[in-house]
């Protein structure tokens, strides 16, 4: 048993002052330091630095590790030029992204307090890294394939990757999961088969959806910039599905849709009605010129996530939260900061179905410790100061063991 104390603890009820947490690999009790030491006299006491805040470990629900070698290869500013640059540089970027590069990014995420992440895997290349990182990983095996001629082959490869993630070593903290690449890149027949697999095995399910205006034009009218892209690379000028058909495929199973910046209010309300949620990636959306998700009008849960380094400059969750503070400038900043912290802790854990993300009894003992430069003068602004003044955490624990 260990006891950790801090000036403030971020709980589901908000920030509480001068409390402590008793824990092993899970949280046993929260209370005053004196009470916990009386209950657990043999426990080791961990005293955090002055002006420290104990958070549950942060959760980054949507990350692509496979392009972690990208720095200046891909073209930003607009979605279609970026997509063409991905096609042009994909082999080099994947080839340069070996296990050491990906593990380096996992370690960087830990330094920013991320104890859990959702890895979107197109090829399965990062499975070994995800097995070996201390973090818990929701491993989203991604399905792609819009050409009916090759659909069965691609689905077979997808299922092999799903089975591999289900067979990870017991010591890893991997949860197998399924991701659908996008409406324009997955044939409806194999899409439905994949959704059925998720339902049968109760696996988390994710899907990119309405990221760009080009995607919307293609799905609605079979026109726009994606038309020439599909003609050039796939010899087709007809989309395999439309917006409504794609949405309806997920009606019976809660899904974490990514981006949705081009979804209209009717579509967002439909997703809410069906119990879905959204992964919001502010910097990726800005860098690719896709637009802004109107979080002020959402009636469904959302998380804040970094996406991958193919469309971002870091996987640091505090960088992402600061970007969200700036992007959503119509929401009062203190209110927004409080809500954003929920999106990377309790809300993210609920979306992924994980027993972490909250400091309360029987939850996993995943902690991130943030140390402010000075004592907060107003308690209602602790959330804001934590986001604004943190680049790296002071310490990080996963299931009770310290890794930073």
C-alpha cells in the first residue's frame, strides 16, 4: 500500500484540497493524510511537491503512431493536398518509423501525463510497441477497402490483425478494438461485418467521419476533389456509400466517431440520439484546413485527442488542450478549461469502457501529477492554470507504479 498526498486532487466532484489517496494497483481510499495513515500504518507516504495537483492519468483516445517519423514531409493547409502528399511519402514515412521512433512517442506521451491511448493501426506495425509500453492501449485495428474486387482479401487481413491483438501477452495492457477508416474508403458489406465483430466481442469501435469538405461533397454528390483522387488511384467515379447509409450502419452499437467537423446539426443530433461520441482533434483539423467542431452545440460526449504526427506537431495532450482553449474562443475560458479536463479523463474512460480516468475507490491507480509554478490564487481557475502552465507532468503512475 502507498499513500500519495497533494495540495489538490482532481475528483469527479471537482478539486478537493489537502487530501490523500491510498492505493496499490487500484485506488483503495481517499481522505485526509492522517486518516489514511491511521488506516494503513505500514504504507509508504509519497509527498508531492508544493503547489501540486493529483490528476487521474490522461487519456488520448485517438493516435496514429505509424507516421511518427513525419516532420516536414506532408503538406498542411488543406485536406486534399495533404492526402496526396501522404500517398507520395507513405512508404518512406512508414519505413522510417521503426519501433524505437514509436516507443519514443509513447514515452513523450507519458511525460505529458498520458497513461492510456487509443492507437489507430492501419497495418499492425505498432502492436509490439503497444505491448511493451507501460501505458494501457486500446488497439484499434483499422479496416480499409472500398473496392469490392479486393474487399474479401482486405477483410481477411483485417481479421488477422484483430486476432493478433486479441492474443497479446498477458502482461500487456492492450484492449483489442476496431476502427473503420472512413465512409469513402470502406465498402458497406465489409463495414457491416466489422461492426458485427465489434458487437459479438464487445470491442470498442471507432470511425473517421466527415473530416473535410471534400469528403462531404463526394459522399453527397459524387463530386469535388475526391472524385479526381478516386479516378486516378482506384479507377472509379462513384462513391460506395453516402452519409446517411454510413451513419445508419452504427445504429446498434456505440461508436467513437473522429473529427465530424463537416457534420451538420441534424447529423450531430442523430449521432447523439444513437448514443455515439466524438474524438475532437483541434490541431489536426486546423493544420489540414478542415474546419472547427462546434462543441458548444454538441449533445453527445466528446474527447480531445491529438490524432497522429501525420497531421500534428506533437502528441502532448497539454498542447492539444491549449489549442482547444484558443479555437473555441466563444466559450468562457474557465468553463471551457474545466470541461476540457473531463474530456481527457472521466469522459474518455467512459467512452472507451475503461476502469480509469477518475480518482475514486476501485478505479485503476493511474495518476498524473501537475506542479504549478506558484499557488493558485483562485480555486476556480486551477483547471485553467493546469492547462496553460504545463508542458510535462512532475510524475506519472500506471496501476500504482511510477514511470515518470
